[in-house]
């Protein structure tokens, strides 16, 4: 039942442009306070992978991606809608997502314990270096400028530093406010940056009224299924492998899956004009990634995306620390949550095919009414964290910050990841230096730590070089009239 509730809410959030899994989980965490730990995690996890399905509907019907990872689906999905094949596109996406998510969950079952055993061998220096790799990937892959990515990550880290110093026990950056002794709650920050920030950015927008496909239009032909099958297989593999890498979002998996179809597919010449492969591959990769992203969280305690970072916050709020010891200390909880993933994927398949008409009718709600309801929900969610009006003020402040970041094209994901990982990075750094008695060479003398730091450095350097080469290439284009 909780998986069903989470899937319905997640699909609904995926339908709403700008309100995705990160803000959705953050807003709805207070609703799980009265639930036991397993129930809370099951519901929030269902919301997470449910949003991966919901964004498909708006992408196909309206050419409006509910989330970034759904943007690539617009290319062929909307073209299929203009050809009167919207139902086929939605059905192929639903089936592909179910297959990708289920296979990724099987991979989670098979890889969980081996990776957990490996994680037991990782000490504070290795953990610190591993987190640095994740942050390097995120900053390097999100946004057009590495500088803006670093700015965003630095802001998140500064916010994470507010509160009582974990070693010295003294307040820092609290400005004399006792409310900040426990630090800035990440929920008001996330709700403000993503939820309110998006509402402010889209103020005055309107929503088109889509037409729901009939039951007959939902059924693909044998040719559609035959063409989609290889794309689903490739999308599953790409999404699962990319989902294991800390810092890489679903959007990267979707883009790589679509790019692979343009190079490998027998029908690559039709991509961009309404090919089923252009819907099957990215949507399958998207959902395979969503489920595979839980592997590093459960086994190593590393969130691979902002949404997973928020989900990790839910673990911490329930007194649980994700990582290898979780399989030893709370095995029943872990395997219960993993089992719920199979049920959730089956539920989402049923929600996305027969109930497409219902979701499209919800999209027909006038945008001013819809935005007002979202705003009320955001305020209530922020207040309910600590029953404090200060959290509401923080949410409003960071809503403005989110709007400014959007106007300046500063990516938001690095801020979120460093906000959640900041205390963990500091703790690992402090523990490492205590072990080495203040000698920073401990990160270079341990092979795993040194390897991870080299990887992080390579990622950052390649990102910087890539960002410098792009403007030069763009400047050369106008000189040739034939281009």
C-alpha cells in the first residue's frame, strides 16, 4: 500500500514541470514522521522512482519534460504524438521502464552483499576520496561552466558548515541564533531552491490541455515491440552501469542511451522523426538508473544524485546510516525495501498505461490554481519539519536563491549534493587526520584513496579543458556561411 501511495505521488510529481523527485521527496518527508522506518523509506523510494515515470507523460503529450531526464524523450515522443501515436509511445515507455527498473533491482540484489563486503574495507581516507570523486563528477557534468558548478557546490558546503563544530563543540556561522545550533535543516533549503524557485521562475505560466489517447491507441504493433526490444536492452545496460557512478544524474543515462541508438540502431535514420527507439532507450535507461542508483547508497553510503541525497537524509533522520554496516545491523529493513522495489515497478506499469487519461486530466488544471496549491504544500511542509516559522523564512530565502541561480544559469545539483554530503566529508576528513595525527599524506599513501583522488583530478581537469574548448568551437561556426 505504501509503495502504491508513493508511486501515485511520484507519478503526479513527475507530471508537474519543475517539481521533480528531489523537491518531491524533500517536501513529503514530514508525512513519513508517523511511520516506522521501513514504511517511510519504502514510500519515499517509491516517490523517487515514480517521478522517473511521470515525466514521460508530459514529454510525449505536451513536449514539456517534467524533469531533466525526460527532456531527451521529447525529441521522438512528441513527434509520435503529432503522428497520432502518443498511446504507443507511452506504452513502450512504460514497458521499457518496467523492464529496466526490474533488471536493475535484480542487479541490486546480486551486487548488494559483494559491494557491502568491499565497503567494509574502506576507511575514513578512502571514504573521503570516494566522496570527492562523486562531487567532481557532479560539478564536471552539470552546467555549461565548471566555475558556476564550483560556486554552487561551495554555497552548499558553506550551508552545511552552519551549526555546532563536531570536534570542538563550538557554534559556527550561527549568528547568535539558537535555532541554527543544529545546523540548517536541508529540507527548507531543498524545498526553497527547487520548489519555490521553480514557481517563481514560471510565475504567470499557463498549461495546455492535452487529449488522452484511447485504449486502442495504447496498443503497440508487433513491429513496434520488435524494434523497441533491442533499444530496451541497451538502455537497461547503460542506465544500470551509469547509475552505479556517484554524481551522475539520470539525465546523463538518458542522453547516452539515446546517443547510442543514433550510432547503433538499425533505424537510426528515423530518430528525431518519431522512432520508437527514441522513446524506449532513454526511458528504459532513466528507470534502470533510478533503481541502480540505490546500490551505492545501500552498500557504500554514497548518494549518486541530489534526489538520492535527500533520500539518504531520510535514512539519517530515522537514525540509520546507509553503508555496508546497514546490511549487518538492519538486514530485515534493507531486504524489505529492496523487495518493495519489485512491487513498485509493477505498480508503476499499471499506473502508466491504463491511467494515462487520468494523469492528462490533472494536467488540465489551470496553472495559477496548480501553483497556488503547490505553494501551500511547500509552506506546510517546511513548517512541519521543526514546527518553526524560521524554517519557513529559510525556505522563502532559498527560494529567491534558487530563482537567482536559475537566472544566472548556475546549476542547483552541486549545491544539493554538497549540502547533504558536507557533514560526512568533514567527518571523514577529521577522522583521517586524527588517525594520521594531522598528516595529510594519509590520503596519498593508501592505494585506494590515492587512486580515487587521481580519478577526481582527471575529471575536474578534463571538465575545465572541455569548457575552454567549447567557446572556441562556437566562435568558429559563424565564419563559414555554409554552416
